[in-house]
């Protein structure tokens, strides 16, 4: 289960203390490449013949900020403060603003603002998403004033982008919470299944010990005790009785090591009696 969920940590781990986890965990390529492709296509598309570039200075600033975002994946995030990861989507938002100012309102690159917004709501904390939503609204406001848009248009853009950003952030973070809850529940279920499997295996081992190993040890003890009675008093007799006592200790250890077999089985195996009792019977028969 752990190997299947490792690649989702950046999506679900909002309580972790790993700074920059969004830019260094496994599965980074599958997360970052789609966003990078959209940003690169938007930036390069304005260079086609008869392109829309009106200010090469603003375009250079946009490309520079985009390259800084790419370089963020190489930073030593462990040495940086916990608030620094939000700077990456904010830089990308600034890159989009410079691209809008470089191309004018007819270029249609304003939708690229969704790239840093979606990245943030997927992989960052809620407070970071709030900052990026505010930055997106600020970009729309600044670009509208720079394009001398009417006041009504500016107000409409601010309201619509604020509502759209809030909707995306709230819905996505809610979805992340549900995914995280499902993963936690699934991991708990997997743990319970493993525990049940282990309990079943231990029951099987306990039954095997009770029906096989312990019974055979009992039988060996009886044979030794009978052999001691045939030898009569002497060192050999005492040595065999010592071996029988050692076998009793082995049986007790087996019972305690697997589910306290002695208690679970009612003290002795089914159809068997204690070594001393059975040995006494055998000893009496021998005599």
C-alpha cells in the first residue's frame, strides 16, 4: 500500500514539515511536466510570424521569471524557511503578468494564470492558495489598468477571477482532504487485514503445535519415564527423570510462545493428560 501512495504525498501531505516537498518528492516529473508544457507553449506561441509581442522588455522579464520558476526545482529546500515554496507560483504569476503586458489584450494569454493557480491548490497549503488567488486577481487588475480598460470591465474581471479562484481553491482542497481521508482509512484497513492474517496464522501454528509437536513431546516423555522405571534406582534413573522434567519445561515454553497455548487449550492438549500424571500411570503399569 505504501508504494502505491508514495507518489501522492505532495498532493495529500498538508500537515508535513518537509519544506519544498512539492518540488522534490517521487513522481515529480509526472506532476510538473504538464504545467511546464502549458507555460512554455504560451510563452513561445507569441513568437510565431506576425506575433503579438509589443514590448520585448516585458517579454524578457516574463521569460526570466519563468526560468527562475524552473530553477526552483534545484534549490536546497531543506535549508530554506517554510514559507518560501509559495514564491514559485507567485513568480509564475508575475511571469504571466509580464507576458500579458508584452502582448496586449488580443493575445489571449491571460488564461495561463490558471497554471500557477491550479498548481498551488493541488500541491500547497490553503494559505498559499489564498496568496496565489490574490496575486491572480492583482494581475487582472494591473493588466486591465495597463490596457486602459473601462471601469466596468475592470470590476467584472476582479469579481469573476476572485470567484473563480476561490471556487477552484475551495473545491480542490476539499477534494484533497477527502483523498487523504480515504488513504488513511485504506491504510487502516490494510493494517487490520494484516493483523487478522497474522492472527489466523498464529492460530494455525498453535493448532499444529497442540495436535502434533506437543503431543509427540508428551509421548517421548512417557517413553523416557517408562524407561527410567525399568532401570530402577541409580544415576541413569535420575538422569532420565531430569530429561522428563526438561521436556515438561519445553512444553510449557511452547504453550506460552504461541497464544499461551496452555490457557487456550484448557491446560493440556485435547485427549492428553499431564506428563506427570500419564507417566505415573505408565510407571504403575511397568511395575
